[in-house]
C-alpha cells in the first residue's frame, strides 16, 4: 500500500511540477534575458526533473504490483529523500523562506511513504 501511495504522491508532484513549475519557473527562464547557454541548460534541467519524477512514479508502482524488482523503489526513495534534503539545505544556505523553495514539501512525503513501503 505504501508504495502505491508513494507512486501517487510522485504523480501528483509531477503535475505540480509541470503546471505550477511551468508557470513560475520554466516560462520565466525562457522569457529571461539570459544568454542562450544558461537559459536552455536551465530549461533542459527543468525537463530532466520532469522525467525523473515520472520515473519515480513508475519505480514505486511496478514493485507494488510485483512487476519489477524492489530495487526500483529503493532508488526512487533515495532520490525523493535526497531531493528533499537538497531543497532544505539550499533554503538554509541561501537564507530563503521555506515556502520560497517548497520542493521539500513534495519530496519528503514521497520519501517517507517509500521508506514505509520498503519495510
């Protein structure tokens, strides 16, 4: 059950990333005065994150359905945990408000659900 929850949370995070992140991150990057290299490298990275989150949803769902190795769920759990930690670390390091970089709020529940599903 917990792996299904982690998969659903990952899918929900993907939607938030694509819809809200598209408006608040991807579009402003493309409309910025940055030169081509940092502009399109940032846009490329934004899409890489989309791909990774989609992979995470699948990496939790397949083992939950007994269609793949539990190693996939371990990898997705580790990614979610590291994404949450990096979001929190960056927030503290750059002295931002926790709501300015809220990615940790999305990835921490995924990591917890994944970890519980691996028990």
